[in-house]
C-alpha cells in the first residue's frame, strides 16, 4: 500500500526518497475505528501512533471519579497518540475515541 494521505502529510516537512518511503510503509497498516471505539484507552501501553484519514477523534482526560474532560479534537490529516506516555513508556493517561466515522 502507498498510504497517499500519510505520505502527503510527511512531505510538508521533508522530502522522503521513494526507497525510504517504501521501507517505512512496511511498518504502516490500515485500521478502521468505529464511532465510540477507542484508539487509545486509559492505561494502554501500546505506544501506537495513528493518522486520521477520515473522521474525528476526541482526546480526553479521565479523572478519578470517571469524569471526562476534553483536551482537544483530532481531525482528518492529523497524527494521534498518547505521545508523552509512549516516549516515557508509561501507561496512557488519556483516552482517544472516535466520535465521527
């Protein structure tokens, strides 16, 4: 697969030679997330990074009483992840959930 939307996203920042893009794309897979399904759940340790091709996601903090506080939204053409936790190899302190498919 060529993942044209992702390739276009990265080309805004740097020219990626075709052979390097081919190598990189072997690590990329397509995943469909349904509305109300989580890409990252509170406590996840998977370190996944996603790219929104279609839809809208909300990023929430969840307090100890179960209250949700929206931090931001991620629209088409953006990367999504619990970046800080992934870099520090800690459980996710946020939830990333699809709200539009």
